[in-house]
């Protein structure tokens, strides 16, 4: 690829474009002039932010992600970063509008993020979009996500760090999935759980891996 001039250095990204500039309008003259040090994959180097978002919008997956934010949960940034990595349709924050963006590593610039001030607002939105609300929490009565089929059109919901899913959210869930654990800790944080759950959806609906198939059949 023309323009990649510093791959052998320790610095992240690429330097100024080397050679005649591309005429493609997706490229940003500022980045071509000064280099692109952003946290983006190589095919998006030198692209305008709006062009990246538009390209992602063409191939985002059918699931959404939501997380409760009643006490400024520090996991939200990681959830947003994971949602970007797995091409979620959007991230929905339930509760307080403000959240700590540090963990997002600037991926929030490329990810659609919506806010719902109450659980009722969130529930009404999900119903209008015909999305199944799937909670992810290790609660009594939950089903293992490893052996459970996830709806294709779903919103995966995660609770506040500590208390987990609130009671109002639990009541609107079509199902609640748990993540199997094998150590001494009682739980894993929402940031980690979100990545596992999104990957489970991708394995089923992108790669066609049936989670309900008995192990002996594989």
C-alpha cells in the first residue's frame, strides 16, 4: 500500500502519504499530509471519520448493546469499544447520559450511541424496533450463553457494575443468559461480559455455529 512509510517503527499508525495523493473523496487531506495515528484498522488509514462511519453502516450486524448507567459505570467505555469491534448496530446507555469515555479508546467516534433516561424509554424503543431484550447476568434461572441460541434481532443488556441488571430491566428481558465461570470470583465485569456475549452472537449468526448442538455432534 502506497503511503505506509513507518511500519518498522515503534510508533502506531502511518506517516504522511508517500507518492501522488489518491483522488478518492474518502481520504482526508489533513491525514494525508501529516499521517494517521488513529486506532483504526489498516483499510481505513487516511479516511475521513464520516467515510469510516458510512462504510461501517453498510455492514453493521443486527444486534444492539445496552448498559445501565445509574452511577457512572466505568465499564461503558469498554462496552463501546467491544461494540465497535463486533460491528454492533448501536450502543444504548440507560440512565445517566454522561459516561467515562476513556475505555472507549476513541472508538465512540465511529459507533452509534443512543441514550434512554429511563428503563421505560428503553423498553418502548426496543418494542418499536421489534428487538428481543436479552439480559446478560449470572442470575438464578439464567441460561448458559454457551448452549443457548440468541435471537438474531436482539439487544444484549448489561447491568451496573456490582448490582448487575436492575429489577426493572430483568422484568422486560425475554431471557437472561449467564456466562459460565470456573474460578473463585463471583462475577466478571460488564466490559468483559459484553465482549463474550457479542462474540457468542457473531459465532451463531455470522459463522453459523449452533450453540444448542450437543457436544457429541460436533
